[in-house]
C-alpha cells in the first residue's frame, strides 16, 4: 500500500539514489521494482539486535550520507534511527511522540482519515511539501501499485509445481485461508475446502493452499477435508516464490491478508473475504478483485478474535463464494486462445 508513495518519490527525484530499509523477510517484495536502487536490511533478530546492533545500523546509515529520510512507518524507532544517523531532512507523520526527532513533522490531512491506506502514505508527500498534489485530489485517478517478480523466483515456483506433477499449462486456483492478525479475519476452513472441491470438480483446476509456516497445519487440515487432491505449499516457499506462485494462479481466494495485497499488486484475479476489518481502508487495490463481505451491525470491529458468534464470516456461504469464483474463472477461460 506504500508503493504509490514510493513511485511518486521517484518521480519527484528522478536522478536520486533511493534506498529502502526493510525487515529481511519482506525484501523480496521489492526485488524486481524500478523505483528503488538499493534494499537495506534492518535485521532486528540478527546483526541489528539490541543496542549494539542498533548502533551498528546507525553507523552504517551515517556512512552512507543520506540527504533525506521519508518515514513511511509511524514507529518511534524509525524516527530515532534517522535522527541518530544524522540524516539532515527527516519527514514523517507527527505520531508516537517522535516530532522532536523530525525536521518535517507532518499532520494527517483530515480528508484522508477515512480513505484507503494508500492515500495515507501519499499524503505524507503533500503534507511535507514534496508534492503539490493532495492525495484526496488524486482519488479516482490511476494509482500504480504494481510490482514485479524475479526470474529466479519464477523458476523456483515452476520447480515446486513440477515436483507435484503440475504441468505449465494447467490452471491453478490459490486458496489463502490464513490471516496473521487473528481468527476474526479467517473464513471457515471447511468452507474453503468445499469451495476448492467445487472448482476442482467443475473446471479441473489444480488447487494450491498457501500460508505461512505456522499456518501449515491449518492448510493441511483443509486439504484433508477435500475429496480432490490439493497441493499444500504453506510454509514451503520463500516470499519471492510465493509471489511467483500467486502470479501463476488464474484465481486467488483469500482472507484480508498480506498475500491479498500481493495478488492485487501482481494483477491476479481474486476474491477477497472480509469480516472484522474494513475493505474501504485496506481492501485490495485492483479492478480484478471482488470483495465478499456479509453486512452485519458489528463489522468492522477490528478485533483479532470475535467475542460473539463470528456472524460476519458465518454469514458468507459456500454457494456465494463458488458463484463469484465461477464468474471469474469463466472470464479467464474466455481469454485463453
């Protein structure tokens, strides 16, 4: 969701050297993009652990002599690192008691408080004076969130599929039944299994179950409930390979999650199932995405766990998801020569 802001920064400074400081596990997201020149790791669990590690990071940033730091994170730590590294211009939102460490402490534009999170990040550029275009003036215009995939990850994904006997010409449907935030964002596993069986039976597509290593038992339980075989790749891929596999899918069915946003950025048709969260604020930014949500009085509640009966999820039927999936797959099949 911050990609449009990064692209805008590249347009503002076309000749600048732009580095992106990220946690190591997320670096693959930016491995094949054209708006940054270098990716730097912030390894909190490794070489940058504790005060000694943070000092090592600060010293490294200081040696690089950056002119400007754009802090897309709201975290206090992000501002502290930029301040300690003596970066002359430090831009960020006035959040988390960090204003004194910023040279440009920006206020949030009231008109974007209820807009999509994409505009929250874009708003930092206008609030700081870097961009004259206010984000709410840009609403409705094309906002480019596209990212690429490395060829090495494409090949890694192909090998994974081939090892399971899946040919290059077979159609894939990806199911992403997990959500790191909590169970309130997860549609029911038995319903995912029934959707997978319905689509495998009618279209003879291969069903792939995705997820993190911690979600592998969850994915295996779903595969175990299906009558058609499903390939469980939860916990078996790098992030780059996951991106390549998502891009290989003809349809991606997912809860509100990180992979949902990856599918949007990779321009993959998807069904995004929402429960406790708001699709208006964090939904997939794609005209190939369809939101499936049951309107109930308590949603969005933004809770990790439902304190009552999970009515926002139980109200979404298998038939409704299958019907939406069939429309999407029929459209995909029409495009195949």
